[in-house]
C-alpha cells in the first residue's frame, strides 16, 4: 500500500493481534459498553448486633462471599488476556499502539507510528459473529527526503471477520474482506488508492499446565481497485504468525512476525516482535499494558533496523 520511497509506512497498517496482535501492528501492507466491575453487595439488616439471635455462623456466612471477587478478579484477568490473543474474540477493545522505528542508515527515516485499533464484535446469530477491526495510523516522520519533519494520518485498513461462535475441531476461525481506505493526509503517508482483498485468521488455545498457549496466524492481501495512478500500485500481502503464553495472573508473553510482501516493489519487510503484556484495572476500567521490541530480519535498503512498542488497550467485556 505504501510506497517504496517511504517504506517506513509499512509499520502503520497491519492486522495486529496483540493484537491484537497480537496484538496487533504494522507494515507497508495495506493490509501493519460498559466496563466489567466487581462489587460486593451490602445487605441491610434490622437485627440487633447485641441480640442472642445474631449467631456467629450467620455472620461468617455473610462475610464469606466477600473473598470471591478477589479470586474471580484473577481469573477475569486471565480470561481477558486470552481473549486479547484472539483477533475474533467476543470482546470490545480499543488499543492505542505506539511504535517507534529506528532507521539504521543515513538515508533511512526514523518514525513514530500511533495505531488506533478499535475492535467491535457484532452478534449475527446464535452461531455467528461479525468482528470489525479498524487500524487508523497517525505518523510522525523524523526525517523526510527534503530534511523536514512530517506529521499526518495514514491510510486506514478496515477488516471484517465472519467467525463461528464455537471453535471447529479446536480451531478458532474467521474470514472476510479487508478494505484499504485512502485517508492519508500527506503524500508520504498515503497511496491515494482504494484497496480490497481477503483476510483470514486461524488459531488454537490449548492448556499448558496452569497456563494457556495460543498459536496461529492472521493474513490478508490487498489489491488496488480504484484511485490515483501517480503512485505505485497497491498490491501487498500481510502475514502474521504468532505464539503467546498467558499465565493465570493475566500476564502474556508474545512472539510474532508482522511480515509484508510488496508485490509491486518485489520487497519483503519482516519485523520480529517480542512483547510482554499485563491485564489490570484502573478504578473500574479494565485495561491491558504492553511493552516490547522488534528486530527487522528483512527490510528495504532505506527501511528500519529495530523498534520498540508500547500499547494501552481499553477493555469493555460484555
């Protein structure tokens, strides 16, 4: 989707998992509610505390449930963390993903890409969900060909996954269209083309002792269907294999590659990412924090060599 002259933008649009993904994130591919609250219900009682009728076992019975939310909270963190590794989970989430990418050559371009990636599941029937995943990149380029800094909006990737509500033979599946929208505001950040193609995801989540292992892949391909002929034609494939280990406390370790092949430029971009994340609560709002780094196993001559990522995801479990 992006151009050869500005390969840094490949980091803007990806089907990230992590998230989502997987988080997650990014490449030259065009491809790149109410919070759940735990509470203890207070019950009014007219009984006299000094009355003999107020027996100790009854008091203990009423206080015992107060320990349940604490225990359930840990399970809730783990459940949310596992859902966040599933791009088609029935969970509303709003990630804000900050990606700093460092160029290793003098003619390369350092860049900060902030991806806003709202994920909204829609129930179609008892058997099917529709998952809307949107990636909207804001890009700040430290160096551009004329030596100035640039800031603007990149092209938007909209993915729609039709997904069975139950796994098929243990596999979570989803497929649908990927749409590249020409929303870029700067020439260096946009293709000026409308793109369309297929996208799909397949994954499993298996227990490993007390932990959960998630593994699978997300992919898409986008071709130009309309738009300007003044820039290289959009024709790129995005492929994101991933493996994640989630603990009972809601901590997740993720290894993934967000790879893009630009068919027009005949060029691979292959960043390898290692991230760690934690689900927690701030007040009554459930949230996940993620931090990690990436190394580019393959990139254009003026592309990036390494990068770091920080992500905040707001969670709205049903």
